C-alpha cells in the first residue's frame, strides 16, 4: 500500500466515518419522523394522499460524512387515479416536467367517496388543469403548521419534551432540533409518486431505468420565485441508487470529495447532488472493474481531474450535465467568481494529491490531511489522541520506602541507692564540716562570677 493510500485511510477513519454517532441521532430522528407523519395523516385532504415515506439523500445512499445530523425524508404523495396524470417535459426548463390533471379530475368528479380529494385538487390546478407547484406547497405548509400545533411544537424522547422549530427551505419542510446535546435537522420533501410508464426519459437514459418501478416529481420552487409555477423537477433516486450500488470504492471516493468540499470555504456552492452527478456519468463511461481494481488514491485523483474539467473557466466554460436530461447544465447558474474560486481550489487540491502520490513528505502529508478536515476537527482529534496516549502509558510506581531502623530506647534511669537508715535507737552521725580550704567562696556583689 502506498503512503498516500495509507494517509487517505487515516483521514477516512478520523474525519469521515460517522458510525460512532449514528445510533444516537437515528433514535431521536425516528421519533420525530413517526410522530409528525402520524399527525399529518389527520390533515385532509393531504392525509388521503400520503402513501408512505422513505429516507433519501446522502444518508440513504450511505454517502453521509461526519455527524449524521441532517436527514432527508421523502414524503410520497399519490392522488386517487394517480396513474391518469399526463406527464410532459417542460419545454422551457430542461430536467423538469408538467403534470396535467385533467383525466384525474374527470374521474374523481364522478366518485362520491373521493369528493374531498376532488375539491382539494381543484384548488391546486390552473384553468387548464396543470398542477401548481406553489399552490401544492402552500397547502402542505398549512398542514405542517396545524400538525405541529397539535403536537405543541414538540416531541417526547425518553420522557423528555424536545422543541421542534419549523421552516420552509426550498422544496423541503425542515424541522430543527437543538436540545440536550442533540442538534440535527430533517428535510421533509414532498414527492408525487409516478409509475415507470409515465416517465419521459430518452432511450439513452431509459436503459438505466430498467427494472425500476417508480420515479418522483418534486415540487421545487423556481429561483427567483414565480407564482403559478407548473414546473416540477423530475427525480430518479431509485435508479441512481442502483447505479452506484456495489461499485466497490465509488462511495468512499464520493465521501472524500464531499469532505474536501466541506473543508474549504470556496467550495460551499458545490452541492452534494452535483458530486453525485459527476459520478453517475463516470459509471456510464467506466467499466465496473474500474471501481474494484483501481486504488482509492488513483480513483480520487481521476475524479478530481473530472471535476476540474467541469469547472474550467478558460475558453468555453466547463459543464456538468444533469444525467437524466443532458440539456440541463447544473453549473450554468454559477457566477464567474464562484466558478473561478472553486476551479482554483480544485487545482490546488489536485496538485497536493499528485505531489503526495510521487513523494509523501511530512509536510505534504499534513496538506493531504488538511484537505479533508477543518482546523477544529484536527485539534479535537489531537486532543483525543493525546488522551489515549496518556491512558495507555504505564503508570510510574513510587520508589519503595526504606525501612527505618527501630528507634533505640533510652537506657532506664539509674535509681539512687536508698539512704541507709540508722539502726533502731541509734542517733544519726553528725554531719562532718568541710575543711576551711574546702569552704565555698563568698558571693561577690558583682554580677559576674570570678573563678
């Protein structure tokens, strides 16, 4: 294994893998999902049109990086007589479709049991019976608000009430949770469920839709906003999931490119779906063996070169075509400065990888790791690593204490010999006076003693 390959595996383990946090977030998310969906079923006519939900986006594709704190939940809508919807390409907006509800309404008008659906749908179409994106989203918005009011704008998790904050974000109805160390968001994305025979794909794309039963029309608002919008974005998530499945190193390479994007401020306009689309085209152009026989470093360098080409600014601008309708350039909306910033960032990153592949010095290795991590993440990882090293280091044993010699007991005081008592009736001998020369000197009046 090359040194660059080793460095990439280290970056994956320390800054990309999310398995450590997965259970904590998903348990909380499941309660929010189930509680809100159940309450939405009480709202009419939306409740009659709900036909299940499915985890979508990066999490469902197993392409999520770092913390699993963002969830995409596709809420499927299916009207009565849904298969009668006439789907056509939107001639003004590549990648989009219009939904003609004429035959649906004609059938529902005669069905007493679908009176609520008929009345509700009539409010959501033009005078030519084309379904209106903004009217449908407005109805869902109202239903979401009423459902959350019924819930008291909160959910209960493990006996604890958690507040839910709701905002509209593009086509999604987003719920934000921030409580007791748990912070995440859930995008509830409405999607009209359509069957395979209603798709409008060209033969070149249709072959990748083989054995796929459903696709979706997403009520995605236009930018800038336009009222009375009849255009819906075509979404082929199920087919995309099959295309990137079992491609060995494909998914981990996508994760590295997403982590590179998140680690660089100049790259924040590169949406996750753009990166995924880049790889969908490579699945078409490369054999299945490419993703298994090539090393991770080689695939990553190849994909960075493809991204560089798609962002090119010299001469004719590079393009990233929508896989399901190549008439749509996903990069066309970038401003010149946005495109140039991203292009220069990718060029610098590619230069780092290519140098590391040739000669991975300590400095270049640090640059590689920096490409897939933020400064805060690196500091946190250093702290954890230092903590583990301290725990693993053997504790120094204190030096053995020297035994002290037992203290020597003082010798017992010698008792004076007992004074001999005179015999009974015998007088004690008179005390003998010392000789004159043995008399002590007389005391002087001076304070000093003279010997």
